[in-house]
């Protein structure tokens, strides 16, 4: 079966700037490779079992991540505002997945940056979703998905197409070398502009809680300062 590995689809919140008035500036943020994307890519390669693996990502920066890890080609989606709401992102990803014939597995990272996209992708495709996935193997012509369950793991035999939400246990141990990265950049890459509704949601940012101004006590007389502190705590109901 063919497998699709979705990577670099969520903006990195660490790149966002919080202004002094509490609003959030996303102009410096970009869609970035997540901590779980390498594990999702490994699951896609294992599930394909020699068949084609397609990398699917949002444009901006280096898009050769999947190609350097076994994908035969990469589809890059352009035209998303930052940030993009989860529903819009999921619709765009699903529209592209439906255009790839013979896909039996979609793998994506368990991103804390936007955890709603994976369930929405599965719902829009009408496929089951398995979360907290460790790995995938092919056994007797079907998929066996290993996922975390309680204090251990659970093996699930899967028939039919499925979406797996992969959670990496550790950082990538064997990253592609420079030669692999350069070779990956020569693999086919198709850039597409997302059409239709590309709505961005309004980020209202943060708001400081309503608090009274701090009270300063004169510490020249320790006994008097302690008495003032006790009186203040009693007035606020702490003591």
C-alpha cells in the first residue's frame, strides 16, 4: 500500500512574540518540523513495505525532510496564513490525500502545537484514528500497529486504511547525513497553492489577571514590619 507522511504542518509557537499589551504577533512564526515527525515518517516507510511513500507538508523553509528519510516524492502546500485554524488545515491536507490513489495509511506526528488536526484528518477521510502510536509493521499482508496503553503497549491488527498519530519516545537517533539531504533535494517535489477558504483565526493573546498593587512595608523596624504583614494577611483572609 501507499503511505502518506504529513510533516511540517504546524507553526512553532516558540517563534511567536507576545507584545507588551498582551497581543500575540505571529508574523515571525513559520510552519516547522515537529518533534514527532521523524517517528511518523518511520511508520509510513514501514507500512508502505516497499511501496511508494509520499511526503506532505506546508511550504516555507526546507521541505526535503521526508525525502531524506525515504519518501519518493513530496507535495508542498503553499498559501496558508499563520496561524491557520485546525479545520482549514485538515481540509487542505485531506483534499490532497484523496488525490493520491491507493493510500492505505496516513502518518502524522502527535503535535502539541495543534493537536486537533489529526482527529479532523481522520474524520474527514472517514478512517479510524489510532493515537499514541509507537510503530507499525506489516504481518501476513495486514498492518499491526503498536501503541501505548496504560503502563505498557498494545498491538492492534488493522485492516483497511487508517490514520496513525505517532508519538516519538526519543529524539531521532540516526539523522540523515549531508549526502542524503542533498540527494533528497533532487527528488520530485510538487508545490501547490491552496485554493478556497484559507481563513486564519484571530489570536487575542494574553491578559494579565486583575490584581491590586503590591504593598511595601518599611523594614527599618522588623517587629513593626512583621505586624503590618500579619495585619495585611488577616485583611485579605489569608490568616
